[in-house]
């Protein structure tokens, strides 16, 4: 920057590669000190800075990095009264030295508004983060220089608002700044005092290894101009006896620095920022709004944050008695009583806003289950305790801490799995809230029901959606979070109380099945968690591990049947031979089950086999018997195929039937009956693919059934018999229904069934001569005599004498 008053300052500007202030607006506020930090480009000897205000020019400068020196000193725990009224924007500030920004502010502001920050609310997060860094720096430096703290050993951050004038004041008791540091930090863009401080700590052998500071991005302070027209920074370093005031406006190309001369505005130590809000942003000056933003973004900052809030208490006060009533009471001679009423007395005081502690920073062994549950309820506004929780820390290539929870009940409903955008994961960077609006960056959508917090030191403080999507750190975090989530769910499944996992499965089973489709990499973790009904467990669900344990010694595959319910699944003809062999079959009764299993393909080297598909292998083949049966019924199969034509691909001898005469099975690579039913019900279903996938159907017959044997005889004796051909048609239509398919012509099928019923029951309970005639007139009888039968004549019976009496 160029100094406009006395001595030229270009060389001093180039010397200063100082710290950058990330916090926003300030001046005239309670007593607190606040260190302003922003990130710069470390190790770059030729940097280009851009001004925060307007009209500046990009100026490139070179020079050695200046080792940052951080001052200390400030009182803490004092109760401050509001100073917003004193700092009226109409009163001109004392004249100070004027400086010009070194960088072009318009380009920087465009970057801040359109790229770095997605909404204006984050200005408070940035400024509080700078205040936290200011306190941290002073705490670090006081280890080797205890005199910096003097008698003021407490650290805090205080925020005061004036909603009438649109003023927000932020005060901290951290490290302050000298005059030169104000020039270096606030007059130069993209320099981070925090980043330089960390470098100094790293280079120093005596400073220790704790470097958990927040502000390393470099433009946090300038986020104040998102909401403020004018920003005033009043700061005092514990290494200096003077207090300086920095003042800048959003539409100016220069700023001023002056010495504080008003005694009532002197602060013991630290920094005070005053933001004079824009007309459209004065809503941020409401105390309730500030308190809400602090709770949302800075709830877990390690230093106490106090906000100036209106409070009240009730008290009894005397009221003046009505003269008329007093006179009346005097006449009646009543005892004199003083009348009172309850009123609410209003006052303003500091209120601690960030009471909840970040328990993820503690050792898991020191945190009880009650604390985890309480933190879960407070953070996510839940009233039920979670089913499980997992507290862990990952180290190595990427370091982060996290607490994950499995909610007791799905908040979005069991059927709402389409939208992966949830607010269930809260991302923090060094205890500062960044975002909870994710679209699969940290968890895949099938695990979107997991709730928790993730706190990383490796991500930049200002994390945008694009940074998350492209960050290698985030990809590593995602893998580890998913792994921990599976471990947590596996712990529920291994619980001694079987009802715990049944409750989980009832709420989130479909999510895991969706994972079989979308996440092939984690099939080995998902498969042990799946649960299904089976032919041997119709009332409770079992896992694949339990199924494999119950498999027969010679059983090679895992059998399943997909249907719309357990009742229809257990009565399907496909199950007959397997039930005789005591082979267990999984019942897939959810619409997503069949697709999930087809994507899973195998489990523990056992393939999944659909018993409704062709080429079912049940083992124990008798080749000689099969050859004899094929020779006996081969001609019948060809005869049936000729009659059915293109309705079926082939007719074969079945090895899966025992009591049913026939069944219709799907092709090996086609849709099953259940899948065909589901695809037909799709709103945007493709009819062309439907015709293609259902084209391959195989008609299997049971050679041991009487119906098939009779048809075999008909084929040999009279293959053109109409009754036999009609029987084949009815057999096919019946197989369609029993196999789970939808008949192509239900009305025609009904007519065939009625015809067969009439043939079966004709004359069984009534006179065979009676023939049904539809009624056309109510006066005519419903039944008439056959036309070829002659009318019956009445027979006259003469009386017979028995003894002398007539009978």
C-alpha cells in the first residue's frame, strides 16, 4: 500500500508479509481483543495482493517473509455496557494517517461474494474464528512470556448489537496488534497472520507442537464487507502502550489509522470490531439473530462466547388505589390493604451462548453413554435415544475426529431414499461449523440416515461444495467414515438382543439393499447385514450367515424366490421339490430385494440362484431315469409346444415339481414373474424392453402327474382331439397364474374355467335333463324340459279294499 501522508511506504509495504485479519467489522464495542488473521501464500516470493475496497490496483511485490510478532494483554470477564450509541456513524472520527490499499478491492469482493461464501451469514463465523485465533496466539505466547497476560488470564469473545442503528460489535481478549501490524495485516490482501504464526511455531523448537489454529485462508476479515458499509477495528497489543484504530469503508480505495485518544474507548488488551451494517443487512443486528448464528456456526469454539441479551424478572409493585374505591372501603370500615401487581422488569446482560462442549475432542473412554445420547439429542433436536453411536479418531494421512449415530427412527420415512441431500452430517473445521448441506460427498445416499459430526484440521475453513467434491482429503474421509458406519451397524447386528437389529432393519433395511445396487466396493460389508424371510423362517428374518450355516452338505448354491408376499412365496409351485429335499429358500418380498441380490451375485463363494429360472440344478441327477422320461414324453413336449406356439420358448421335463402338473419358468437371463410385474407398474416403463425381456419362457411339465399322463396318452392316440387341445390351453393359462405371471386374456381364461366346471359338475346335484336357459321374461321359468322328451301322462290309481275298509 502507499502511505499518503508523510514518508513513502512502498518499501515498508513490500517488507510486510504480515498476518492477515480474517475477522469482520469492528470498533466501539465492549472491551475484548481480537486477532485478525487471513491466509497468505507461504513460500511465494512474488505475490499479488488485491484491495478489499474499490478502485485499487493490483500491485506485485517481493520481499522476505517477516516473522510475526504477536502482542498480548487484556482483561477478561468484565461486564461491558453497550457502546453502540456512542459510536454514532454521524460523528466524524478523529483525523488519522491515510493509506491506500495495495490490491484491487473490486476483484477481491467479487471473489468473496460469488465464490468463497455461499451466504452472508458466514461473516460472523469468520470473525469469531479470528477472535478465537487471537486468544489462541496469546495463550501460546504466554507460555514463554507470562508477563504478556499480566493479571488478565481469562479469554473470551463478546458480541453486542444495536438493532436501532444497525451496529454489531465483536470484542475479544486475545492478542492485539501494533500500528505496523495493522498496516501489514489489514492493508494487504491474502496474507494470513495465522499461517505465518504456524510457520513460526514450526520453525521454533521452544514453541511446542499445538497448532490448532483456525484462520489460514486469507480473506476472512474482508467477509465483514458482505454486510457492512464501514468497519472500525480498535486494537491494543500487550507489547505496546498505545491503542490504534483502523477504519475502512466498502466503497473506498484507502483506509485510515489513528491513535485512540478517547479514554472511555480504551481497552486493556485485544481487539474490538464494529460493523456498521448495510441497509438491507440490518437484520443481523438483532440479538436473537446473532445468538442463532453463534449457536449454529461457532457452538464449539474453545473460548466462551457471550452475547448481549435482553432478560427479565418478575416482581410485585404497589399500585395507586382508585379514590372512589378507597372512600367506599373507608365507609365500610375495612382494614386498609396495599394493592400490588406483578410486572416484568427488563434489563440487559451477557449470556453464555456456546455452552455445549465438543465431546468428540475428548477421550472416548472418558465419555459415558448418557453424555453421547444427550449430545445427540441437543445437536440434532431428537427426542429418542440413538440405536448406536461410534466415537473415533483417525490419524495418519488424514486426521479427523467424529461421532456417528444411528437414529432410532428414520426421520425421512422408510420409503424416502431418493433424495441424498440431508442435514444429518455436520462438518466442522477446527470446531467451527462449515456446512450440513451435502450431496453424497461424505456418505453415499444409502447411508444418508447416519447422523453425526465430523471435525477435521486438514480442510480449509471456507469449504465450498466444489472443494469437497474435488478434495482428495474428503475422498479419504469418506472411505473411513463409511467403514466406521458399517462397523457400528455390525455391532447392532451382533447384539444379544435380537429385537435391536430387527428394529434397525425395519427402519433402514431398504437403505442397505440400495447399497448392494450402488456400492460394489462395499458388498462384503453390506452382505452380512442383510436379512430375509425364508421357507424355514416365515415369522422372523435371518441373515446370510445363518442361511449358510444351515445349508446341506451337498448344497452348492443359495436359493431364493421373489414374490409380493411371504404367503404367495411359500405356496408357489417352484418350491415343491426343494421342500421335499428340506432345502431352505430365501423369500424376497420387497420390490428392491431381487435387484439387490442380482447385484450381489454371491456370498461366501455361494452363488445366488433364482428357483423360478430355467436350468435349476438340485443335484442328485439320475441320468438313466431322465433319459427314459425324455424318451417317453419327448413327443408330448413337442406336441404341447406346437399347440402353444410362440407363447413359450420350449417345453421341458421339470425337476422342481412334485404335486403340480406344470409350471412356467423364466429364461435364464430374462425377467422373473415378480420383476415383470414390477416393471409393468412403472410409470415410465419401456414397453419395448418389456416385450423383449419376457419373450423367453419355458413351459415345464411334471411327468408323474395324472393330467400330464392323460395328455401323453392323448398325444399318442388322438393328437387332434379338441378336448385335449383345449386342456393344453387351459393348462398354460393356469400355469401363468400359479407361476406369478399375469394372463394375457383374463376373460378368456375365466370362460375356460367355467366350461370345465360345468363339465365336471353337470348332473351331480340336479336332474341331468334340466337345462339352463337365461331368463328373458319374469313370467317364464328358468329351466325347461328337453325338446326330445315326450310329456308324461297322469296315472289313475284305483282304491284297494283291505278287509271291509277302503284305504
